[in-house]
C-alpha cells in the first residue's frame, strides 16, 4: 500500500466503457510525516476521497479487488481515507 495525498481529479469523457462512472484522482505519495514525495499516480477512487485528504492506495491485482473495481482495467485504487497515523 502507498500512503498518498489526493491532489486533483482526472476528467476523461472518452474512456473504456468499464471505467464509466468511476472517479479518477491524482495522488502524490507522502512520507510518514505527510511531506510530499516525488511523482504521482492516477487512481480510481473506491471510497469517495476528496482533494487534500491522505489516503491508502493499492496497485496491481489488489487494485481490482474492491466492489467498485472488480474486473475493471485499473492498476491503482484508493481504498481507504486515513484518519490518523501512530508512528513510534
């Protein structure tokens, strides 16, 4: 899983029909103290996350195992909104 911040939304009117109705978010990986890391991912949002929220993102076959993404052509899915981290 990847800890990330939602930084934007992707709008695509022309896409594979299996992606119709799915919200695609741009996420940037972050460190444990919420500092931005390099790069970004486009992930399907399975939980209703908003811009600025810290989320958990899964990739690969795990990305296709939510109720929203099952059997869909996705490689990254937001599957949790993080409320709090405890790091010792």
